[in-house]
C-alpha cells in the first residue's frame, strides 16, 4: 500500500513536471507572438484598386525580401479605417484627402506619404434613366459622409441645379454599395475602381468624375505620432521602397497580371479586371498642395 502511494505521488510529480514546461512554453509563445504583432507595421486597406501595390507587395514577397513585417488590415468601409487610425490599432491607412483632412481637423495629426492614382465617379442607375445631373432630383445617392464621395455627391447636386433636392444616403461598405446599384436598390452612387468598372460594364452612365477636374484625392496617411518613433519611421521607409517596387512591377506587367490579387482582396472577377482602364502606379510621393487645399476648403464649408 505504501509503495503504491509512493508510486502515485511520484507519477503526479512527473506529470506535473512534464506539464509545467509545456504551459510555460505556451505562455512564452503567446508572449512572443504578441510582441511580433505589436512591432509589425499595420496598414488599413480597402478592396479598391489604389491598394493594389500593397496587395502585390504582400502576396509576391516584396515585404519579405526587405525583412519587413507588414500586416494589412482589410476593411470594406472607410469609417472602419478611420476608427483604426484614431485608436492606433494601425499606423497608416489608404484613404482620401477629404477624410484625412477632417481627421486632422479633429485632432489626429497625419503625415501624407503617398499620393495614389485613385479617382471617384458618380455612377447612375441606367434603369432609372438618369443621363444628366439635373435628373438627380428626388433621387438617392449612396456615399459616405465626410469623404470625397460626400464631396462629389454635393458637387453633383449643386452643378445639376436640381428642382428638388437629391438625398444622400450613407452606405459605407463599398461592396454593398455596388450591390445596391446592381440590384436596382439605389439611384446613383459614388464609386472608385474596380467597383466603378463593374458598374460601367452594365451600362450604368458616369455623370461626374474627379479625374475631369484634375483633383487627385487619393492618399496614404500615417499617424504623425508613430512617425516620431525611430522603429516605425524605419519601417515606413522600407514600406515606401516596397511600394515603389510593386508599382514598377504593375507598370511592367499590367493589372491583368495581378488578377489573382484583385480577386482575393477586391472580389473583382476576370471580366472586370480585363476592363479596368490603364492606371499609372507611380512611386511614392506626397500629394500636391493644391489637392490638399481643395480638401481643406471643402472641410471648412
């Protein structure tokens, strides 16, 4: 009996001794992962064409080649990107100057590192027979408040000199917004690529475009507080190198070569990718001052 008891005590000790190192190992692994996550550079992106260089850099190993740990946080609503920026869960975000200037106006200092080639178009529902801006009277326009889409919707209403006002309806998810057009649930909406191309493929007319008035609102913004940190600043410099390399690759091979990335991140089918207008992806550079000033004037209204 005594021997049996001693054996059981010894067995419990051995099991405990074996279990403790594994538990410690698991805790250590979790801690190491948390440290890696905290040190990684996190960028909020959208399912839009202006984010393609980031998708290419991630999927084609450009970030890895520079030993840069970048975590792309994919959101389908720009408001979610704003929340992540304000809360500090990401260090940078692909956005537009109207949104970015509003964030700065509300107390979040930002650095503009990249001006993107993004443009936005006001697309009308062909089934509603809207062919000109004046036809928007009493119609619903899908957009997102405090953004370039809001700005374009407002500009369309002013230029159209509507007999009766149109109604700006907030639809934040860009994929939902496009779906509402396809399902005849919305009269008009503001879209960027590749959603705008998908809409045009179904003969929905374009009434207004930022490209027509030489306004380039696309931008990649980073939190200024993070840029003051040496580690983060070094990461962003490497990110810009990766971005430039991805742009060079896209310019060389074309967007069709990266149909897999556009399908994965943007849900763009091959037909849409093939129909995309030729887009110049240029090296990272700050936005033009006149574009920043345009956004600031609208924010100040």
